C-alpha cells in the first residue's frame, strides 16, 4: 500500500486508489456515480436494526455489541422497508475500511438526505464521536438513521451518507480565507467580511421567485422512496412560505424548513467546503445537515454561477425570529490534496448545481 499520501481532502482519483489498494472494501462493484469529486457515497447493507436509543460504542466496544443490548427488532432491507419517523435505526453499511496510518475520514448526510430531514450519522467501532473515523481505522461502518419528518422507504444499496478522506488538517485560517476570497470570490455580495470562514445570511424576500422564501414540511404525509427522483407532488408534503412584506419568519420549535441563503457561494476547484451545522453565536437552530460542498460548487466553468446554499433549518427549544439578511451559518474551506478530474456540475449529473431555492430531487418542480 502506498506509504505517502498527499495532504488535503482526497479527490476521486485518490479515493479510487484507496479502494484499489484495499483500504476501502465493498463486497460488490461501486455504483457508476458513487465516487464524487471529493467524497464516496456509502450504501446501506441488508439489515436494519431498530434500537431503543442512539449510542456511541466507546473505547474497546464494537457497534455490534451495542446493537445486541439495544435492538428491538431486525428489518430486512433486501426488498425494501419503511423506516418510521421518530424511530432510531442502525444499518451496517456495504463499505468497510482498512485505512492507512495517515488517512482519516469524516462523514455527512447527502444533500438529498438532509433536505428530507433524515438524521443520519456514521458510527465506527470504539468511536468516541459520530461521523469521524480516525486515521488507520480498520473495521466495519454503520449508519444511524432517524427520519424526523417523513417516513422513508429504503433498501439495500440506498445512499444516504457520504464520506471524505484526508491527510492532515487542510482547513484554511482567517487570513487564508480572506486571501482566497480576494483572489477567487468565495461569496457574492457578502453580508459580513470573510474571516473565520464565509458567513451566510438568510433570504426572506424571494426576489425572482414571486416572493417564495421557503417551504415548511407537513405532518402525517405518505412515504418518500429515497431512490426515486422527480416522483412526488410538492404540495402533498410541503407548505410554501411567501414573503408578505415583513422580510421576517418565526421558526416554530419542532418544525422543519427549507430556506435559502441570500448570497451565492463559490467553491473553487482546488478546495472543498463544509458548513458549520449549529452555531450558538447566531441562534438556537440548526441550519444544515448535509454539510459538504464539493469542488466546483457554484463554479462558472462547471455550470454553477450563482449557486445558493439551501438550508435545512430546525429550531430547537424556543420559537426564533429570523430577519432578511440575518447571519445563519458559516462555510469553512479546506484544500484538496489535488484538483479533481471532474468537478461538481452537469458532467456528473449533479442535482443541485446552479440552484436557488430547491427541494430534494424526489419532488417534482414547483412553479
């Protein structure tokens, strides 16, 4: 196995090299589009375990051992099964790892997963934290799944989460963020100076969308099949939210919203970005589940000029008033280990390039 891996986030080519050298095993061929410009989609295995509670295995413990003490029943995923909202499931993934000593990994829900309010976290054996796999890890991977808004139909091979691989810490500091923004423009019409990441604010005007500012999920809907695109009528699952002149919106606790940033975002080809999902400095709400922004997101050459950040918003304990232009989150950029051969965009059939306010790929277009 290669002893020297470059510092930074791995590209498609480097992820494929990891796989070729046995650091990633799957037991079956990859899907054609499974390796993205800076991440690998993870696929559900054949069995889901409904468990009493979420957990971390902790030092010296395996996920399987924890499942045995917490499981309520097993569910066969080979022919598809519905996961109910409000329940917690653990699913062994098809992919497993035997990472080199210098290579670590991190995971996030896929964009479509986040926009359905499906709470997912990757767990590894002996883990002390979710979604973080230490350098040199050898073992299985598991996905915790908890649908929060809609019941969902999943099956073996469904892809709800994605994983990045990296060597070292390639995140930019404040000075490097400022220099990159000056050189390549990371955010168009920023509401705050670029510093410790790129701050984003909320669009509650809806200019160019006839005042449409977002969607609030309905309760007690039908099932969403996570593998079917462009299949569902928006109004069966969502209430549209329209600006009525105030430029304000009160987030109700335990409600789920799809909103959009006021600014357009740009991720240059030699970088990747991740959104901080919860920042208590700007409010008691979560703004993003699916935090990865691939190289080329919003990049003109990849067909993405003007790409907004779609926000998956859930307020916490109290109602919270948002105003147009209010800061709601931050993007942190980090260097790629090398420029990917293909960028996020039309060449990969990417669903959210050049987006404005957009629901997940499962829904038909909304006027």
